[in-house]
C-alpha cells in the first residue's frame, strides 16, 4: 500500500544513494575483517608464521584488491538494489553467487600466474569468512540501522500521466525506499485518485501537507504545467528545507532508465551530465581500454575461428561471415561483421526486420552462437578500427534508425557516442524484437550516455560475462 494518510513522528529519511552507501560501507568493512581473518588462519595453518603487524603489512594489498573486486561484483549483481537487500532469501542467493564468482576469478588468475606467486588456501579462508560476515551484516542490518530503514516520504505535485508513471516505478523498483503520502493537484481535482494514491490538496495546501505528513521530498511531474498556486506552494516547501525533484530524475535514479516520454523538449535531461571537455580523460582511457580488450579478444578469438568456421559451413550453405550496414558515431554508416547465424536467404522475402525469439531463420549452429554471443566476435575488428567500442549502445541498421528517429523522441541521441559490442540496455533488458522494445532500450541507452564512466563500463562488462556464461542470448 503506497498511501499512508496518518502522520508519523519525524525521523531521519535517507536518500536511495545514502542507503546504498551504508550497504557498501557495511560490506567493505566485512571484507576487510574477512581478509584479516583469512590472513590469521593462513599464517597459523599454512605458513607456520607468527601473525604480526609485519606479516599483515607485507600482504596489505589484499585488503584493496579483494574489497575492490567485491564492490565491483556486488554492483554488477545488483547486491545494492534496495528491493533485493530487503528480501533475505534473494539476498542470500546473490551473496552465494558473488562469493562463487570471486572464487572462480581468483582460480582463473591463480592458474594463469607463475607457480607459487599466489597463495593457494588463503582465498578459501577468505571466501568462507566473507560469506559469513557479509551475511550477518545484511541480516542484522535493520536492527543496527533501524533509523535508516525508514522510507522517504514523498508528495507528488502534478496529476498528469507522468504522475502515474512515477507511482508505478516506485511501486516496482523502490517501494522499500519511498512512501508516497499523496498527490497535490488543482482545487477541482482534490478527492480524486491516481493509481490508488489520493489527491490530498491544491497548491496552497502543500506546506500544510509537508508538515502534517512529515514529507521530505516533492516530486514535480512537469514544471512547465504548474499553475501559479502550485508553483508558489512548491517554493514555500523548498524554503522550509524540502527537496524538490523533477520526476524524470527520480525515475532515472530508481530504474536506470531515462523516461524519454516524460521529458518533453528538455534536452538537458538526455545529454551527458558532464558534457564534453578537452580535460576529461575518460574518452582517451576508454579508447585505450577498447584497444587493449580488442587485442586480448583477438588472441582468444583466433584459436576458435577454424572450429566455428567449419561448424557454420557444415551446418548450412552460405558464407562464414556476415556483413551488414549499421549506424555509428554521429550518424556515420559503417559495416559490422558477424558470424553468419541465419540462413543465407534470411531477408530475401522480408527485408530488414528485427530478429524474434525462436526465429526460424536461425540455423542450429547459429542458435548456439547467439546464445553464447559468439556470433558477435568478429566485431573485435570493428572495435580495433574505431567503428565501435566495447561498451555503448548497440548499433542499429539505417532502416531502423530512420523509422525510430521519426517515431521515438530523442532516438538520435544514441548516436552521440560510439556504439558498443555490449551495453547497459543489453545487460538490463531482454532482446528487442519490436519498436516498443526499442523505446525501452533507448531509455537504458540514454542512462548510459548520461552516466558513462570506466566504473560503469566495467560493471557492464562483468554483467555481460555473466550473461554469456548463462547462455542468455537469443
């Protein structure tokens, strides 16, 4: 139930970012203590050395390595999603998954490293200790931080269709963090309901509702359509310390999407937050990362090339590779390369269409390649050439771009950065099969464009590896 009419005793109401930060701090402290416990056991059982300050100091790099690895894997597995954190069963499932992932990563590095360069049993001690400690921190978190678990009480200003959208988004993604106490509209709308949330008052009532309902945040659905009375009420609340938040920004914060249908002509909401600057190192570092990962991928790709080529040729007549025009940075058309996963005459009758789940045009070998994403491997060449990046919006065909640009607001914004081999939309949403899916994927792509960073790129790469291992491609 989102609506709670009764006033509450005023308590501290933390933002989503602050709640996530508390979870991250708790996890980090548990990891540090787990490393200390693992070093102690290792020194006594495996090394036969005294557990001294010098022993710990000499191996102190493990505190930074394992803490960083934990935070990366935890973020990539949505371990700081407040809905997941609030469900103990689901939280424990994710904890097991992340712990196993850390052990697997360590084992891979261990076997690729020179002999005796890494400890053998230390990571096992750490894995057990971290699982127990992080599990305890998460399970007792409400008892230790009960004051921080109070939901943030919000009042929605505006009764347009954006109000329904944010009510639905909070109900799906953030009901553990936000409590909607009501809506403020025009005088003739008082007493109506939107999505089971009542319209409690009009502009002059905002300050009274803020104090009576202990509201800490006003979510304004559309600043352009506010009447004079509503605007005055919002400003009164702001002067009394209440946070004013536009609906698109809250929607973006809790869903990881930019709601393009609700930003009107506000380009500032869909363009990169930091803008462009010659002093920004991110573009250079991203390109160096693309080249490095591209070269590593090429070394891994070459040994399996003959096997895949033979399987494709034996499975169905036609070429091994498949080239197709796609639209890239600033609208430049380039040719993308893939392993052929469909019949050679797949588009003879239909022309350019989206692929569907269970598409009958896909060959037997092609079905395996699409599930494992092996059909995308030749795009390493596109990455090295600079047509693409490792991470970015997936490039679409010119026919689709032309149609979707006319149909979907801000669709051209996808073209302000290089397209990617994988992207935020690919790891957060299912395979797109129609224009409606294209709209949802655009919202994820715009979120990436606004928040792009090396940390987010690494998060996406880790999630992509997980999808490849689970063979979740279409």
